[in-house]
C-alpha cells in the first residue's frame, strides 16, 4: 500500500509515497584570511636549463655604476653571461674601494639559489699591495651575510669566465629566512694610498650564466570582502542555470586559477588573462617553474561561473570553490552542499488543435496550429506538419515548420496533422493534433489509368497504377524489441492480382525522429510468385517504404507500401544492494539502449509499484550513452519490499516506442 512506501520516497510530483528529505546544506565559507602555508616554487633567471634565454625584469635587477667598471646586464637577455668587470685596458688607475655592483631584489623571500658562475681575479706586477676581490652577499632585513668570497691572486679563480655551464661553475647557497636581496660585486682594494694604481687589463671578472632560485610564498590567496555572490549559493532547492562570482587577490606569487568542483569533479576553471590564459611558466617540469618572482597577476577582478542543474541528479551535491596561487597555495572559498531538484520536460495536458477554415479542406486553405496546454516553465514551441495517405503512416512535409500551413495540391487525397514539440531547460517532448479529413481538390475526380506516381521530398505520393505492392496481411505497424530478428514480406502483383516475377523493389528508410530524411537503403527482387522479403535493422524505430518503378533508376514509382517498425528500447535497471537497513541509501542505475540518442541524453522515469499501480517517483537525465543513476536515503522503515522499474516515454528526439525495464526488488530489513 501507499502508506508502506511513504517512509522511503518523496518526489516533486507530490505522490503520497514521498522521497526522504536529505541532510541540510552547510553554510558557505569564504576564507578571506587564510593561514600561511609557505610553499616553495622555482624561478629561472638569465637562461633556462634547456638553453633558452630568460630576460631580466628591470624591476627586480639593478646595477650600481661606480667608475670605472662595466655591468653588462643587457647581455643576459640574449643568453650571454651577465658580466661584472673591474678595470679595463688603458685605464688611468683604480682608487681603493671602487666597485661594480649588481643587485637582485625579490618581492618574496628566497630559500636558496643555484648559480652557474665563473670568477677570475688577477694581480699586476708592481702593484702587489692591491687586492682584487669578488663577493656574493645576501641581505635579510638589516643583516647581511657573505655567502661567497674570492680575493687575491690567481688562487681566486672559480671556473673559466669564458665557459657557461661547466659542472665546476655550479654552486648552491642556502639562504637565511626572509632573504629578499642578493648582491654581487667586484672591487679592487689595497693600500690606502694607491689601491689598484697601475693600468692594465681587467683585474676582476665575474660572469653569471644562469640562476635557479627557490622562492617562498608564505601567503594563501584571499577573497575581496563581499565579492562572493550568486544563485548557486542559495540554500533552497535549485533548478536551471545557476551562477557564482567572486574577486580574489594574492600578493605573493600571484593568482594562478579558480576551480569549481561538484562532487569532486571539476566543472569550471578561470585562469588569469596572461600569456594565453595561463601564468608565464617556464615550461620546464611538472612542478611550479616560472620566469619571474611574481609570475601571475595579483588580482582576479571577477571570476564568473555558470552551471546547469539539469546535468546532475536530483538531491544533494558537494560544491567546492578553490583559489590557487602560483606556488600552489590554496584557499577554499566555498564549501557547501547544494540541492538540485530538476523537473521533467514539458508535459502535454491537452493535445494541439488545428483551426481549419472550412470542411472539407482544400488547397490554399490556411491551417493554424494551437499548441494546446502544457505543464512546465519557460516553454518554447516548434511545429512540424505531416501528411498521410492512409492516416497510419505519416511523413514530414519539408520546410513546413511554422504555426500556419497553407494547403497545396500535393496534399490532395491525403490527411494533414501537426506535431508540436515543447522545449525548456529540462528537455523536450511532443504531442500530435487530430488529423484533418481527406484534402479534396474541389472538382470531380476521374480515374488516372496508368499515370505514374511521383515523389516530392522522398518516394511517396501519386495516383494508383496497374501494379500493386501488397504487404502480407496488410500489417502496417510491427512492434518489436530492440535488436529483434524479424522479416517483412510482401508481394508485387498487377491489377488482376497476377504476380510480377523478377521485379526490383526499392527499399527506403526514415528514422522516427523530427525532420529525419528518407534514405534509400537497398533493393529486393521478387520471386516467381511476386513475393519479396526484407530483414530490417531493429536498433531504433523507423519507417520502411517499398517502392516499385517500371524503369530502373526512375523516381516515378507506380506503387508503394509503408511499414512502421516500432522498436522498444533496451531498458535495464539494477540495485547496488538489494537488502538495506533504515537510513541506508537506495542506489539504482540503469541504461537505455537505442540508436541515435541525443548528445544531451534523454529523460527516464523511475517508477515504484504501489498498491498494484506503477507510480513515477523521479525522473533522471541519461548521458549520451544512455546511462543514469538514482540515489535516495531511506527514513525509518523495516520489513518492506519495493519493486522498481524504469520507463522511457515517446519523445520527438528519440526513435523509440514507449519502453519499460524489468523489475528490481529492494528489501528493507
């Protein structure tokens, strides 16, 4: 009885057997002051390991010029060493304390530096009191530390300045906390009276070929206060297109992307509009490797997302929105449960109506279609006019897709109707009007003798002839299961009923879909008794047309017969567990198997047997492969057996008859 089912299911249809209400959604969490995570990322300077040049950022690198010296910072952009010189040929002398200095300023702390450098100091004869010197210094706050020093004669040689990446030129320096500045300089010191007084060639040469710097980003991204808005954050049941927007900033390495996930599956991403939509990474490894200390923009002004709830099953879902910076720090801007409740496609309440000016219908009459009444919101209507010789097999009239149709001479002797397709965000369904009476010409009809039949958009139409195609037992509709093996037979006879042997009968096919074309798919040959047989494909509903012409390859068919092969889709349903306890989740899944499923899938009804009547308790949208799932949590109940099945209704975009699955039983302990 219904009362036994009530503790389990409660639906939007307000069936007394109601689907249980699930847990309430948790609140939206906007973390505007996240805890620091101190992630390290790598920065390349001067030249990448693959040999490509990485230009200097003039805001981060400075050279201080104390004459005489040379600091060729521009050479780094071309891949050449960044060189510092002290002294040059022909110079008048070098007073003590003069220096060439080059400084690296980082907006974030540095944890370590791997450098490929070469240094050479020389002493000139007769000037033994002078001391050419090279130093590398790190500055952290007010403190400074010498991390490498080289002075005096040829003992100060570190590698060969003419070489770039030889192994002996590599060194790694671990830097103290909060190291924001590196400084490299060469100078010539010595006796107070003279310093490097004698002219000569360069006294100190320091060349820097490549740097790999471990930069530290201790700040997680943050949201701009009050920027988190959108209908996706509503706590009530949601349907249709839902939106979300936010603003974020990060003053460390910069913002890399904003990611939205539903049930741990990524549904949307926003990346800064930089370097083709992504930060300027060096592209050298799978980790965060960049060409500058702050590779990404510090702010994302507006990140906007939209999702369609129709793509998800009814019930609760986990919504997460995460903001990432270039170092990999993450801030969870949203952690919330959202509840979707989608409604089925529009449902016809009253069939479409044709407004006919007079009876009988004649050429030049205007037929007007009224869509009838429908259940659903924001519905849009589409029309397709059809004609039929016998009122059983119908074909679409090309380009007749408006609300008004003007009857033509091609309609004489036929009946007309209109198919109305109603669509909204949840899907579409169709309803058909009652047909008109037979269209009359307005003059007395006379026998046409052997006048040939002609086709318009596909083989069909025309006058009787002396040849007749006969379908066995005059069966016009064949109902079969998906992929069933069937044979359609018929005979070709003349006006006296005598068989026509060895005649060629063309076979045409039209899928039962809105605006589907007629296609010629083969030919059958009659036997000595005029009989023929054809084995159709039964993976979707289709119309078959058997047509005979006196001359081969002629479109003037003298006789035709049509058969509708109405195929029931393959329908499956299964339960993950068939014995459950109160409070457990019913998990059903199934599949619809039919050719030409829309890419957006179709709607399937989930039904339960209630007091001997199958009642629809939910609808589910399938994938493009026909797959669907249904999950709902049980309330307190025990000792009850439920029988579920799935049903597919007839809709205009699926070539299938109404179809039902077998039953699956679920028992509650």
